C-alpha cells in the first residue's frame, strides 16, 4: 500500500532497509521516516507476511503520532517516526531466535537512533528479554541522552510498568484508554448517550482488550469480539471481564467460559453484527473495498495500525460512515511511554488515565472540528494538523539534528 506524503515533508523515508536471517531465511525490515533531535520512535511487530511497504506506512504514521502530541509546554518533546517489522509467525518455534538475531543486527540503530517496543505479535516483556540477549541496554536506549536525569527517568518508567489495575498492567491499558476516549469523544460530539451504545471489536490483545474494558466500564455494550478462532457475539452484551480473564498471551479466548447466550460466529462476523461502533484492534488491512459494504456502524475507530484501506475509506465516507484514524486513536500508547519517561506524569494509574483522557479528548476534538470546518474526513484533518505542526518542530529542533 502506498503511503501518502505529509505536506511539507520529504516523500521518501530517511532510512529503509531489509535484513535476511542467516539461519532461517526470514526477513525483517526497518524504516526510519524522520529524526527529531537525532532520534525516532516506533514499535517492532512480528507477523507472517510483514512487508517493507507495510513498515514504511507504519513509520510514516509514527511521524504523525509524534507530531500530533507536540506541546511546547511539556517535558516530552516528540521524536521522529520509525517502525520495525519481522516476517514471521510469532507462534512459530523459531520466532524468538529470529527476534534476537534481528535485534542484534539492528543494534547500531537501536543504540543511536531508533527507540522501539512491543507491537503486533510481540509483548514488551519478550522484546526486553530478546534485547538483553542481543546485547542491548534497552530497546529505548537511544532516547536516554535526551533525558535530564536518566536514572530517575528510567526508574519512573520501570515503576510505571510494574503498576497493575485489576490484573492488567498499566502499560497494556494506556493505549486502550486512549482508544476508548476517542470513541467517547465522538459519541459526545454527536449527542449519543454512552449507555447501550453497541460496539464490535476485532482483537482482544493488548489494545483490543483494554479498549473493551474501558468502554464496557463507561456503559457501552460490547456485542462482539473477534479473535483468531472466530467471533463471539451477544446482542445483550458480552461479559468482557470473563473474556479478558480467559484469553492467552495472543488474545485468544478459551471458549469454555462462554455463556449459553454467547454465539460463536465466523471470524469476519464482527463486521456485520449490528453495532454502532466498530473497533478494528488487530491486523492491518482488515477492511477493504469489498467487505466495507457489509459495515452498517456509524463509526469505525482504528485501534490497529492501518486497518482500513484507502479505497474502503472513500466508499465508507460516501455512505456517511466516519473513520477515526489510527494516527490519532491509538497514539496514546506511544505518548504514555514518553510522558512517563520525560516526567510529565508519574508512575500512577489514576494520573496516567486522567492525562490520557484529557489529551486524547482535546486531540480528537481538534481533529473532528478541523474535519467539519474543512468539509473533509477525520484522516485528512489529522494530516492537516500534522502539516501545521511539523514545520514548527523542525524550526525548533531542525530536520535531523
């Protein structure tokens, strides 16, 4: 998929490379779209079929996410955008060895230019373990020279990662809190009450699971959740907490916990289950020009990266279905890391959630207002906001310095 340029920025990434594992022949990719203060930020994903084009699109998205959270008053100063990807099924027996060798090969970039962490197919614990085996101090060590007090900052982030809320780590909840707040902001602007609003979610991993929890606790009805085994649906609402407790590390739910009223449907049924909001929170390219025709929801809220293909989004917009873009909706995960590390928030769940909600509500509101004003889509509005901010960041810090 071709990655659209951002006005006022180079059309080609700064660095784009492909690595081949000498043991298995598996391939991995790294794209650094842009540097700010010499550093770029973006996670590392592992999935079968991961391509260089996919990683390039994700890296450009990270440039946008960083710019969208630029606040000249904050301690956190946005970085550039980057992304890594490995073409391998994370469940494959050789996957961990491939991950270690990839990180070892990318060590010069991770030490100096690229801060990375968990993404699709990988948990932060696994990335940390593999990074240590690859000889790295940390997967985010490139940012350490930018910190005022590295020791205090690293301790604060480690303390935040140790925080759990009802059995789920704060690091796993931050992104879902941002997705949920995006949904709630859209509902509030449209005058739609939270109670009873129906939501279907694709994916119950880190992002999908946290989103389901926050939305359910806000009074919304989660009527469908899809994982690799299929779709679980209930018009009256699923027992989200029971499903979260019964999922494995890949977000797959043990069907033995389902209630008599919970239906097991095909994997793509989450698109067609009667719902007001769809939240694709798993793979990229989930909604295309063909299957978008089955969508009847009013909003699609992109918790995953690049789940709606451009041609599908055009068709959805023509039918009055709004797509809230990934670069806005799922940006809280990345921002939470840096807010915590740089010291804008502490290692406290209530403080973190309040900051995320306040920041995401302001950002989503700005993007939706811009879309209304310009008569365009939320994605085009987000691009316009980024195009306004990137020159300001460049003027303050330079393009690469």
